[in-house]
């Protein structure tokens, strides 16, 4: 069973009287445990594709499956539950909450589950895994760019997702720190079998992917 499968997906944004096509009939099958890059220039549709795969955005047409589940058949509550249980997100702008500590940022996704989820201890373990156990009380503005991205990785992993989607995870980092982030993701992928799908336009990042698919003007380029 595929981790993620999209079938003939289109996405068009309506901006006033203008229609802007972002995806034009994309079909893609991602197997469990893949470490895959979606490559292409800015404006090619990479972020839109990841948002559709992660159920953050609805396609205009087509089908999306997560572990065989047709996500477009789910209501909003079921969709939110699926995202919280199966999908982790890493954003290029980190998207950390400024007033929360690193530990609280990592714990935050677990708060939506309710009940006794052991969130604080799980968040501590996640920070330890990304090498930030000594920075749990630091707020985002007290961390370097690389440290903030590691917090974002820990936040994505704390829910034990089967799929992690990373949108340009190295875009705001220097090359050495970006390499370290990709190496961390690779290590987790090898150890736990977590499926990683990341977007990038950086050739130095693409070399780490086991599979690269390329988007151009909203269409997949044929190999």
C-alpha cells in the first residue's frame, strides 16, 4: 500500500478575475519508507503539491490517498484527525510560536489529541533526538536558524507520523546547516522507515534524495 498517492490532481487558484493553475494533472505514487525530493524552480507547484498531499489544501480535481484512505471523502473532523496521527510538517519559515519555548512548541501538536498523551515527556525525547535537549526553555528568538529548524523537525516527529512533508526545509539555512538537517532526516528515515517527501530547488540537497521527481509549470516532467 502506498504512503501517499495522488491521481490526476489539479489545483487552480482564483485571484479576482484571474485563474492561476498551480497543478495540472499530477499523478504520483509514494511508497512507504521513501526519501523523495520534489524538485523544480520557484512557482512550479512544489509547495502546492505538498499541501495537497498533506491535506492542508483541497485539489480542484483528482484524488488523494493516504495509506489507501481516500482523504477527499473525509469530513473536516476526520481529516484533522488523520493529519494529526499520520502526517508531520516541516516548513521553510519554521512556523514556530514565538511566545512558546522550544519544548512547548514541540509539544503543541499533541495538545489537540486530548487525554493523557504524555506530551511533555514525548517532546523532551523528540528534542533529545534532534540534539537540542539543552535548549528546551529557549524561545525561537533565542535560537539560531539551524536550531529553530531542528525544533521544527522535532515537532513534526513528536506525533510519530508515518509521513513527513518538508517544504524547502533548508531554504533559510546556510549550506552546512542545511546539510546537517538533511542528514538528520535521512537518519530518521533509515532508522524508523518514516516516509519523507521534501521540496527543493537546490541541487546540493537533491543529491541526498533516493528519488527525485521534477515539476515544471504544475506538471511532472517525464524521466
